[in-house]
C-alpha cells in the first residue's frame, strides 16, 4: 500500500507544451510530467531556482487519466523581432529588443485544447527522498501558494483541484477510490441545489515507465492493459536552466469498462 495524492485538472482552455519548431507552438494531448510537477511546486511555493524541484521530481511518479480532451483551438500572437543577421545571435530577449534598429513583427500560432479534464495520481517513489510527503502536497494543492494553471498562465482552472490522499496498492484502486469520493461529494452538492458540470470517467491512462522498470504495469499498474510506449522529453534535469531529458511513458487502458463510472 502507498499514500497516493489524487486530484483533478480541468480548464476551459489548456495548453501543454510540445516540441517548439519555428513560429508554431503546438500542444500535447496531455500534460507533461514537468507540467504536473511544476504545478505541484507552485502550490508548495517552490521557486524556479529552488533545489526542491529535484527532490519533488525524484520522489514522485505520475499516473494520469484522460477524462475529456475537448476540441482543438488555435490562437495567434504577434511579437517584435529585429532583422536577422548572419552570424549574430542574442543571449536574451532583452538584448534582442535593445538592438538599435527597426523591429519587424512576426505572427506565431499557439495551439490549445478546450474543456480538457484529467485526473492525476502522484505515486511515491520506492526510494525515500527529502521532498514533501503526500499530506503536505495535498494541503498545498488545496491552498496553493501560487495560482495553478493548465499549462500556460493564460489558462486558469475551471474547478478546484480537489486533492485527496488515498491509500492504495494499485493505480486503478487509487483512481476508483477517488471516483467514489467524487461521486459522494457531487451528490452532496446537488442535494444542496448546486449545479455541477457532467463528470466523465476516462479509460485512457498514461504512467511513468519506471513504475516497474523490468515489468511495466506488473505491480502498481495492475488492472491496466498496456497499449503502447511513448517517449517525452519532460524528465527534469535542471529547472533553473530549463533542461529536461527523455522519459518513457506507458499508455494503457482499463481492463474493465470505466466510461460509465464503474471501476
């Protein structure tokens, strides 16, 4: 059994960084590990230069369920840039704009998802670390130091994170317990006359590959059927220098149908 932190992540507009090429900024179909851990760090009040990011990344594994992806949305931004000069680069954006020349304007595209909803589980690493425990993380997500966002700062959440600490032996058990608690909370709210948006329980899961390095999903992922493996460059190396390395991610589906809310 492990103390797992489970919370929801819902937003009217969300954008989760993917490879940035040229003037288009695409959005992945689900949050990166760095986005989830960055959200937790913001809730805890961990500054970007704080070494606490390392302990947080080392101490927790991530399981994420896509409940609703929504529809794609493209936004366009204008930005000023000096004329390109061969062999000349700029160390910072301030140096670029300080160039004593006429600035040109470029148009960049930012991709988003509308009405996205995910359920996130933070699973403790088997190796003890000096980072925050499940109770501290849940308390911070309940009363965050800095406001959480769904990717970009322009993407506020539509509902509270509603974190819960759940003792569970498997990922599916942790999500099932959270769904049961959520259903009870919704029933109480509706009994008081509150109208809540429809809640759909998804059946697509994404788990850190190293839940079980030798046998993916064999232990913590019991009850899930592996579908495929993907590589994402979102494992933290240095938050201060914005450096990340590749991370293996296993996509899986629930062994039973969860679209109706049944475990």
